[in-house]
């Protein structure tokens, strides 16, 4: 699951620095990307959920 999450995020945010940690049904994602410049926290979260929503 960790590799699936990381792979999807790296594919969606080409310049991203991605770190995923966790197990079971709890994961922590650290994602840094220029794609988030100027976006609110909610818009950044929505962008991430749009990519991985079906996995969580």
C-alpha cells in the first residue's frame, strides 16, 4: 500500500518530494510540490485526495 500511494503521488506531482509511512489503515504522507504554491490547505488536501482517494 505504501508503494502504491507513493507511486501515484509521484506520478501526479512530477516535482514532488514524497514520503509515506504507516501500516494497516493509518498512513502519514509528507508531500512537497510546487503544484501547491498559492493553494490553501484545503485545496492542497483536495488535490491529494483526488489522486489517492480510491485507495483510502
